[in-house]
């Protein structure tokens, strides 16, 4: 516990709002908001391809907003990710977690920008699809997953599949 205090991390007092907040953010950004956005835009513009809209909105919400929020958290509160996600008790990993946070922030930024720059959708779909796919498979291999890890696994694999469909459809159209 001494190391946890040194890094400023105290279990249960990380400002996360508990596991319910994490699950709500994941459900909103990786399923509910992108799905609602697809349905709303398709209702307004029925001629627009559903697969294109899936790519657009799942990249914006699931990659842009979700990874942007995760990156911000990893950068500002690296101890949370180190302890709760990677089960590390040492502070040695905190600089690495901060770097992961910067990478996630950068990917999230490009995902958010894809809404106004549609040319970003395909490259972000490919890179984030690989990222989420590998992360999801890594979670599958974990024994004794926590609820948050199970939520991460399911949402990672789901988004990897959605992005793969979007990428495949884009290539089949060209």
C-alpha cells in the first residue's frame, strides 16, 4: 500500500465512480451512441450506406471518444490502469502507462476528426481494429477476469468485428 500512496492511487478513491461508471461509459461509447447515431443519420439520409455509417459513427464514438477518454485517464491517472487493468503493484510501469495514454489520446483525436474528415475513417478503422482485436484476444486468455476486464473483452472484440466489417465493405466497394 505504500507504493500505491506514493503514486497518489488509493483503491476505491480514484474518481472513477466505481465499476458502474466504467460499464456505462463503455456501453455508451462502444454500442449505444454509435448505434443511435447510425439510426438517426440513416433515417435522415436513407440513401447513405449503413456500412459507411457504421464506420463513421463507430470510429467517432468507439475509437475517438472512447480511446480519447481512456488516454486522458491513463495520462492523468496512470496508477488506475496499472493497478486495476494490468494488476501491477509497482510504480515502475507508470511512465509506460502514461505513454500508452498519449498513444490512445492521439488515436482518439484522429477518430474524432474523422467525423469532419471522412478520409480518416478507413485508416483509423484498420489501426483501431487491430488494436481492439489484439486487446480482446489478450483478455480472452486471462484467467479469473474481473467484471471490468470481461466488459473490456466483449466490447473490444465487438468493436474489432464492427471495424473489420467496415474495412472489408470499403475494400469490396473499390
